[in-house]
């Protein structure tokens, strides 16, 4: 039989060190969240804080659905790679290193719920800072960069209506699954120890710098709402008429755009509400994933970069963004990533060299 070489104290030691190694991430979330809460309280708009909206969906996804998926993947992966007895599957899955990292990650994921709530709270209130004044200029820059033509026209001439429902599903569903599953895996998996602090730091900064800072400096609504905010209903009328063909679909981009505009007009906060086009967080986050994927495997990185292109095209095709929104996001995230590579995150990384937290080593088998 095989006897695991760890004790209960290993789990507590690992959890303690896991929480401590993530301290810089908690500080980043606190520096983002606490001033936001104080600002909303000071301005008498505490009712617009979006945190309660995320309690149910965030906890369901990160504490029920994704853990179940990860457990299944982990069991299959270890089973197919293990040439020893099947009982080792359980020993590996529930080793101190894995379990302590998992629970330290779950605490961090709970904190990240406040990060997302802070983002939504700020994004929903950004139009109060002067309104959408950059749309015409951004659309004109787009036109200049693309030889006098609005770039959506090139895309529609190439793809037509055939890809509408595919890109809607990808943009509205698969992007979220991929991005939030990646975050969950990196935060909770001991296999991501070497990149965790760097990735999550970049992740937090991407939301803040792209989604709040630059968004409020260049506040724009995007092609879908161009007519509403500029009075020029004609410029993107053909594109909106094209998108309206899928208005009755299950993942209709038009339905979601109507939801966002109604929330803006009624000055209400909802799940995922807030309108801002420049720059594109969709492109930014998927770019971040592609840059880290390239570190793991060159071919995975190439596939991930190709997917960045799909999201960038989709953001224009579906009327959410001007092309420059995606270009700018790609460059900024690359700069964030490049800067983070120079920061000595390994000083705070989750270490095992002085602990008995490695994967369990089976003792000599006895017959």
C-alpha cells in the first residue's frame, strides 16, 4: 500500500504561506476598492455601488461550477499520466501543495469579486464626467487609418451575415468562459505558482488602466450608440441594420446593447452595465492571456494571438468598438506585461523549498 507523506500541519502551513504570498494582490484590490467606496459615499451615491450584483453569479461560477470543472480535469489528467496505482489520483489531488493553494486562491477570488464590482461601479458612473465627447473624433481617426473607410465596411464585405451568430456567441459567452476560467486556474492551481503574482497584477491593472483610466479620459459610446450621442444617425445606420437581423437570437448583441442603453438612460446599475468604447477591455484581457500563453508554449501562443485577432475583428463587426479601441488596448497591455516582467515577483511567490508541501512521495510498496 501507499502511505502519504504529509500531515495536517502541512495544510495549515501551506495555507498561511499561500495567503501571505498573495498579499501584494490584496493591497492592489484594496487600493482600488476602498477609495471608490469612500467616493460613492461622499457623493451620496452609495446605492450605485455594484457589489451586491456580483455576489450570486461570482460565487456560483467561482465556488461551484469552476471548482467542479477543475476537479474533473485534474482527475483525468493525473489518471492518464500516472503509471502507478489509481489511489495516487486522490493523493495528488488532495496533497498539501494543491489543497493549500486552492483554498488560498478561493480567498483571493472572493477579494477579486470586489475588484470586479469596483470596476462596474466606476464604469457605470463615468458618463457623469462630461458625457460621450470622443466618438466623432475616434470614428474619424478610424476612417483616416483605414484609407477613408469606416473599418466595419471592410469586415462586412469580407464576412457578410454568415458569421453573425458565431461571433455573437463567441464574444458574449466564450470570451467570458475563457478569461474567467484562466483567472480561476492561475489563482487556485499550484501549477501556476511561477506566474500567479505577475499575471493577476497585470489582470488588475488592465481593468483599471484600460477600463477606467483611459476610458474616462476618452469617454466614448461606440458605433452602436454613435447616433444617440452625436445626433448623426446615418453614419452607422447600415451597420446597425445589419446587426438587427440577429435581434431575436439567443445571444443577440442588439439585445445586450439595448440593455446597456436603457441602464444608462434610466441611471441604474446592473450586472455588467456601463458604456465605454475606448479602449477595449475585451481585446485587452485576451491579449494578456495570449502573451502569457506564449511563455508556456510557442504554438499555444500563436493560437492565442490568432484569437486576439478574432476578438478585435468581432468588436468592430458587432458595433461595440472602433478599430482603434482594440489597437490601443493591445499596445497598452503589451506595455503592462513588459513592465511586469521586470518586477521581481519571485520574491513573493509561493515557495516550497523549506516546507513538506511538494507532491506526496509514495513510500515503498508492500505486497
